[in-house]
C-alpha cells in the first residue's frame, strides 16, 4: 500500500533500488543531488542533471518533460552520501509557465523497480517558486527513509543549489539550462544490479573523485528479472559490524526473490521486524566526537520534522472534518434527523482515524529516537554530557579544545521525556544573554515546567516566578556554563572574568573563587566595571593588531592570550556611557580574537538606555534559567522548550572538576 505523505513526514524504504516518478502540470527539469549528513554538496559532481544524467547510483532524464522516471540504487551510492534530494525546476524559455503556482501541483511517487508503490507526495502550497526540493531519501543508522520536503525557491535553480552549499551554483544552473534547451532526449534505463556486499565497493571519502558509472542491465531484461537480481532487500544488521557478507544476488531464473517484511510502525528497535538497533556514534565524521555531534543534531532534526508532520496531519484532519460537516449540513433540509447524525458521525470517525494514523507514525519515530537517546547520552564526552553524567567522575583536563559545548536540553510538548542536547560550536561565534527578569517567565507554565520544578526544588513556586530566585538561578546557570568552558579547554587556554558591581553574585561564584579558577572576587562598583572592561579592551585591540600585521611575537609578555569569558552580572548597575561603549565594542570585536560575552541581565531594566542596546540584545543568543518556549529551529519553526544544564542539588562535581582544572593550570 502506497503511503500518502504530508510535508515533513517520512516513511521507511524496504528496498535499495527504487524508481522516483514525477508528474507535473508543465514541463519541468528533474535532477538529483547527493549530499552528506547535513545535505551539503561537495561539488558539481554530486548533482545529476540533464547535462550530466548519470552519477554513481543515480540516473535522471536529459530533457524537460511533464513526466519523469528517475532511477536510484542506494547500495551503489558513494559511502559519504547520506541524502539524495530530488529537485524540480521550471526551465526558462519552455512554455509560458514561470512559477509552480500557475500550473497543477507536481507529485512524486517512490516505487520499486517493479512499480510497487512505496510513498506518494503531492507538492502543494507552491506559489511564485520556480524550483523546489520535492523529496529526499536519507540514511539513518544504516537504514534509508523517504521524507516529503516541499521546499520551494522563488529565485529558481541557482538559489536552490546555493542553499545546498554548492559554490558553483550559478555556473551549474546555467549549464543545466543550456542542456535542457538543447532538448536531447534519452530513455532512462534501470539502475545497475546491487553489489553482493557493501564491503566489496571502494569507499569514497567526502572529497573522493567520481567513480565510473556502473553498467546497466541489457535492454531485453524485464523488470521482474531486475527485481530478482537486486537481492533480498534491506539488511538490518549494522553495516560496520557485519560478520558475513550480504546474500549474493539470486539468478533471474530462480524465481521471485524472498520478501523482506517492512518494519512495523511499533516495532522494537533491533527486533527482526523493527528498525536497526541504535549505535552511539553512528553518523558521519572523522572522529567519535564529530560523529556524536552529527548524531545529536540528526536526532534534533528528525524530532523536529516528525512532530511537524504530526501537527500538519492533525491540522489537515481537523480542516477536512470541518469541510465535510459544512458540506453535509449545507442544505437546511438535511440538518436534522438520522442523515445529519450519520454525516456527523462519519466525519468525526474519519477525523479520529486520520489523527490516530498520524499519532501512530509519530509514536514509531519517537520510539526510535528514545532508543537512540538511551544509547547516545551515556556515550557523550564531557563537553556534550549533562552534569549528572558518570563521565565527569573520570574527568581529566583535555589536551585539545572540543568542537562543541552543551548549553542545555531541548524538548517539545508532544514528548516531554525526550530531551535533545543543545550543542553550540566552539569557539563561540555569538555571546549569550541569560535573562534574569521575571517578565520573560511570567506567562504561565510551559511544557515541562512541572518536571523542572521538581529538579530545581524551591527555586520555582506554583505562582509567578520569584524575582530573587530567578536572578539566583540565572547566575548559577552562568557559572555552570563558565565551569564547563574551563573544563573542556586545555590547561591555561581559557579564563573567566566577572563584572559584579553590587557584589550580589558572591554565592553563585563561590565554586569559581574557592577553586582558584577565578583568582579573586570581582571588584565592586563602577571602578571594578571600568578595570575589567579596560583590561579586555586592551587585549582585543592588541591581539587584533598583531593578527592583522602577523606580529604575534610582538605582544606584551604580561598579556594573557588565553580565551576569555566575560560574565556581566547586575547590568546596567555601575555602567556609564564609556563603559557601555566598551561593552558594545567587546561584543562586536571580541569573539574574533577570543573574548566572549555572557550577559546575566533583565531585559526590562536595560530598556532605560533606549534603542542603543537593541543591537547587542539581537546579536546574543538568549537563554533562560527556567524552562521557556522561545527557541525556534530553522527547519520548521517549532517553539522548543529550553532547559539549562544545571548542577544537581548537593553535587560537588563542579568544585571537583574546577579543582583539577586549577591544578593542571598551575602545573603547566
């Protein structure tokens, strides 16, 4: 049975050789891009288009047409390919259609090479767009899925290729237009037979050259024999832990190949009829750290798209029920009696069935993500781990800086118990603003608030947030982030500076001061503000000059070249116009030379400066000391609930870690 997909929804593929059938209301160009885990293209050789219709594992048509049959052999793709995106574009000069909104919506159907339907997606909602990414086939944990994308581009093919990271987007788009205009027609043969084992194919890295195009079966070979020669379907064993080669292809005359059952929507991960068992670090990358980083963000994107598909399907079911009820009851003569009751019952039953189907698909995806989270979380290194992770008990000062840092957790209301780590790349390109005001947290409870209230104890109450409690939690969040930054950098490569004019942050700063990570308590008053800002401004100016003139050896010997984190507490108390100017300068110029800003402030109190601080507010990443739904993802725009990564109550882990950091710094 062919699955009907809505935008963002995915569906598992139970075979490696598929055909992608495209129908459109006008002549369109169809192409395929081969991307990495992030969907980025390594070069023009990763695009199959009318001017170059064959790439390893894929083949497309040479001409623009209203119908296309694209061939994809997933097992024949280079090892670095994790996403196969199907592109549709309206060529210039062919007909009068310049936007998809002016013709019937294109539709894409993924089938087996024998024509068996797998998934269908009608790309609706397009207007001025002249190019669209219709669907993508993507690999997760050794298994392939198809996802309905429907991402349109009003600026055409060039914008679409540029969005996938191709530097030569304009040149390639012109080449494709030229190839289409020549109108060279060619039939698309079936893809090459699947190799007997993945290990028998050469492994191509991200920058490997394009290999030869596989041979195609003779034209006399029937579709049935092609299916038989394709093997037995998906091998659910982890590709890196295979003990024996995959089954050899069956000869064509031996009869139909055995059928591999599709994964059950509610199957247990790792079961014979379910998805493969999750493995920590099962993502692309040169190191285990990079693989875990990519895996975490893959989980984030999967959860975002799965919930988006569920919400879209639920909204569609609600709209359809309303339309059916309006249509059934539009005639006043039929609003009463058994006919009206039957119409209402039918509409509600159909609505319930659609919602149940969407929820079943969501539950299937959530079960896989929960199982993956259960194996990934314990495997995370200190930079990615929660403070209650056992990895901190065996902590030692690293010799290299990590690629990313965990700032907290993210979750959605559809699944409160599934937390995705929020990772940011290092060095920090943006500063942080921890909102210590109560206005930002007084809109009532948010999803997950009760869970966090139990974790944070008496800091939160059932009523509006207490101002003193929120301010204390904000500074504790800042100290936890500072301690993590100190812990994940090599000894002596990172330092912390604090501005606390009122001296009210002393309790939260105690772990930093007592361990020696912060040499002394911050100097109070405006004098302390000026001293720290002057020191850091001097450092930024000297290092910028040295970098510009390539004169690093000329820096003064007393200058601390370690990366610096400036924590500003109780802002704007103690700041005059000169101090404010220096703070803006550090926020703009500091990150490029290793000076990063962490503001702990109440946004409402900073408004007394008028619009002068608006650029600073907008340039910093805002996080909160209590859960809040204010972070939006770039894929589907969900409002994610952010929770800070705080130290468990009564735990001494931060003091122990900072003690080791200080000892290593003194030894070095």
